[in-house]
C-alpha cells in the first residue's frame, strides 16, 4: 500500500480566502483523487487528477472553485477558492492502488470556514 | 449507475458480540466492492475488497464480508467485537476499469463495554 501525506491536517479560514491542500505519496501513481466529506455525510468525489493533463471534475464541482495541480507522479494540490462556511468539510486525497480499483487514502484536511 | 445503501447509520454492540454491518449495492455490471474504516480524526483505511474472486472475503482485524449476488449484498461481519472496532465504516462500489468509488453514507459502530 502507499503512504500518503496531506498538509495541512486542519485549518480555520476566513470567508473569502483560499486554501491550498497538498497531497504527497511515497511512490509514483497514475491517478490521484480528491474527495469531500461534509459533516455527517459520506465521501463525494471532486475530481480525478492525472499527471500532465487537466483534472476531470465530477458533476457539481468546477475548476474555478477547486483548481487542482498535478505536477508529477507523486504530488497534487487542491485549492478551495473564495471559501464560504458551506465549504467546511474534510477534504481527502486518495491514490490509485495499481490494481483492482483499490484506492488508498490520506488522513484528510479538516477545514472550518468562519 | 452504481450505488450502495448502508442500512443503519448507527449500530451498537456489546464487547464480544457479533458485529453485522449491512451493505446493499446496485450495479448494472458485475461490481467491485469495498469496505473502508475511518477511525476518529483519521483517513480511510481499506478493510477488505471483493474483486470477482472468492465470494467470502477476509480482511484485516478479523473482519470478513460475503458477496451475495442474489441478494445484491456485501455485509460486513466480525464474530467478536472489540473496543478498538469503534469507528465509522463505509461500503463502496465501483466497476472494473472505472476510477470512481461510490460510497455509502456510513455506519457508526459503537462498542459497549
């Protein structure tokens, strides 16, 4: 399995600001994924990030609000832009496990927007 | 389209009792199914997976799940609950070759001493 590090682990931000979340994996992976887990709810996929191409966003998520970078095979960032209290969630990074659709997850970033 | 339904958002069991967490899936093609566990303030950890091999799948920490196509179910069981099993459990489904995991709404397991 892969070891995934997410930074920051938590943050409290002001309305209207932006936060960039980093995801670092200890091995090269083809696909990286970003999920949102709103309070008391399940995980929802925001986008899939492949190295060297634009991220693919799921319905309801747009690049202007959640820009994603994937500069190499071990790193990705997700930015939550122009934040509002509704963006308060846990944001999780996961990576393709290389076989049978398995994904491995980071510990998440707990974001509170005031 | 694919989806999973987890019956019971909260389940409480006594320490040493059987754990049964229910998951039913919907999929137009043969699915891959997963159970993940989320401990407080942590990310998701893969417990076990079904990927079209043996229908009874054994995972970590003594958990197992059985894929029953006729019932479209993939329930998670453990013979004897331990205090350390208290966590949120998520069932997820995907199809071979797809990227997206579809998660259920989760079941919070409480273990009573």
